C-alpha cells in the first residue's frame, strides 16, 4: 500500500530541499514520485551538469618567430576552435598592427580563401566579423606584415569577442628583432680580411648563413628609395666654391727678370642634378615661433617645415621642372588644413592631397661647383644634390600621377630636403647647418613611414594634429644652426639698397 510521505517527521528531507533552493538546483522527484527510483540516484543525476554553450579557443603563431629586421616579412597565423556544444555567434576578431609594421596588401587568407584589402582594414581596425562558428569547427586567418625601421619588438595582441560563447584567449605573441639591426640610416661595418687560400671555405660559411626575406611592395619601395637617397652624403658647399691651388710650385724666377704672376686656375666643373631655395628671415621667424611656443607642435607643423626646407629651383634660378610651383601649392594645402582645424571643419585626408604638378623628367644636370644664381636678400641659400635613385623615384611618381596621395606629397618633399647651405658665414657654422639638416632628415624618415602605415587605417586629418616630440628637438636644432649663418639686419639692409 502506498503511503504519502510524512514531512513533519522527516527533517532531513526538508533540509535537503532548502539546500537545493539556495544553490539554484531544481527539485528532483523522490522515490515516491518517480516510481521507485532511489533518492540517492536522483541526487547524483542532478549534480551531473550537461555540456552546453560555445567555448572558443584562440591560438596564434608567427613565422619567423624571432630575429626579424627591417624589410623582413612576418606571416601571422590565427586559429579559432569552438570546443563547446553550441554554435558561437557574432564572432569578431580584431588584430591591431604592431608598431613599425605595415599590412602586406593582398595577403589576408580566411580558411584558405583570399580576402579583399577592406576586410584586412577591418581586421586591423574595428574588427573582422566572422559571424558564426559551429560546434567543433575551426576557423583560420593568415596575413603578412612588413617590418619597418625600429628597435622595438613586434607585439601581436589580437582580441576576440562573441555574442554567444566564452573565449579562451592567449597572451600576446612577441616577435623579437635581430640584435644590432642594420638600418637604412646607420650601420656598423666590420672589415674582414680573408686570405686567398681560405676563400673557398669562407664562401661556404657565407652560403650557410640564413638570410632574411625581403619582399617590399611598390609603394613601400618608394619610401626606402626616397629616404635612402635623400640621405646620401654630398660635397660640402665650402668645397664647391673653393678654387683649387696648383699642384706644382711656380718656376724659379730668372736672374734678370722677376717671375710672371701665375694665371688663375679655371673654376672646376662637376655636373649633377642640383636644386636650391632661399630660406629668408621671415620664414625663420615663423617656424621659430611655432617650435618655441608653449603649445607643443604637431605633426602638421613638421610637414610645413619640411616643405619649406625642400629645394625647388635650379642653380640658374629657373623652375623648368615646376618643382617650386608644386611645393607652393602643397604649402597652401597644409596651411588650409590648419585653418580648417581651427574652424572645426573636418575633411577626409584625400581632400588635401592636391596634384602632382612637378615634372621631374625635365630635371637636368648642371655645374654644381658654381654658385646658384639666387638672390638670398635677407636669408640664406639652401642646396641639395639629387642622386640617381632620387631622380628615378621622382620620375616614377610623375609617371604614376594618378596614384598621387597625401603621403606621396610628404615623400617628395623629404626627397628634396636641403642638405647644405651657401652663406658668407664661417665654414664651421655652415658645417653645423649641414649636420643639423641631416639629423632632422634621419628623424623624419621613420615618422613619415609610420604615418604611411596609420593612414591606411585612419584616413582622417586627426593623425596630423598629434605631437611628435622626437622631431621637435631636431627642428629647433636646424633653426638654431640657420640663425648662426643668417645675415644680420644691417647687412640685409645694405644689400637691398645696393
């Protein structure tokens, strides 16, 4: 005969029910409710959780894993595996670009299928939507990074979000750089003298060394060519105007007559593609106020300064290649950007690119040992010589005028930046100007390359109003060196009256 349970006499049962309610466990039928199943078996079944939900496991790898140098190509692999029992939904993967790297265009692969570059921008920016990953499924992403100049290691720290499902992440992946890296702006050279009898063995040792992989796309190659060539050493201006002394001493005078005075040696000639510009006192005062103000300068101020330091006219004073016309138009665009920022007007970066007005194909060689025919007036004459790599790069920009953008405008100005000065100041002061100009060019090159990478993701003018403390001191050094060779006001007034 079945009997109803006596809860008044069973305190243990009531205590068990209270514990279940406190833990949030549903009540289970007892032996009198399930037709004879024991209470111990029911409790055991209730304590066994069912496998449910989505659990994403993140894995990441890089090749090569360490020891990379500038110009190397790093392949990044990311895998997401759903180890749960349910489908993961709303999955978003974000992988910001490490410092001093750029995305290799056309290299993003999703599950073995090539992806357009706009999805790569989403991956490096707000995040790439994968949407759903079924239970037990695996999703893979592979892309390539080009390593830029710098000493900091590459830190890969992707983030994964999911609307439904937990994410088991992993720590950041760090790819170290090769010690004592050789860059385009400084290298430690070591001389190795190899005996002739050991040359074959030495060659075998060199062939056994594993060399890094260099794969630069066309736009990145322009950066390296322009930066490297713009920093090539040139003949100091003091040597250009120096008249060489005759090697042989004058013949001994005849006993009856005094020796005839030696004829002046002709001015030597050396031909190259050379440009010059006038940096006057008003321009010097304008930038001195910018870089000495209590308000810190921004990147746009340095782009304006670089445009003012760029040489634009030939030594004969003509602008046959329209370089000065191009730089004047670029200066107007940069000043317009400052005005629009003050007015709160926001425009895309492409609105300030302008056009390629210069015609580098019309650049011709001239005698660089002769003084430029420019009237400095109240300033100094800045000069530069363009090597063959720079001329080739500029002509390539002219041929591809349809691909002109804001970044190429900065690269062109950097390639034309002055490397020396012609002034009546002492030679030591002129040498200080050359050293300051070279240091500023070296510091500007990686900044422009970093801006080139960031502009691919953020195409607004906000990047131009960020401070660049690494360039401020170098710019002030250039202005101080130019002030030491700038003619004083009395000399300038006398020159104007004459």
